[in-house]
C-alpha cells in the first residue's frame, strides 16, 4: 500500500508540474495584453483630461 501511495504522489506531482508549465504561458500572455490595454486607456484619459 505504501508503494502505491508513493507512486500516486509522484504521478500527481508530475501532472501538476506539467499543468503549471502550460498555464504559465497563458498567464504571461494575459498579463501582457491587460498591461497594454491599461497603458492605452491611461494614455487616452491623460490626453482627454
């Protein structure tokens, strides 16, 4: 039973690591897009007021 538990923990750990790597690219892309939108809105408001 202990060997099964250790194997499952290792498998889950690897899967979570893979999922984290996949999500990293998406989070970076969303962050860049939201930063660009914020800059454009800030520039527009700054020019307007």
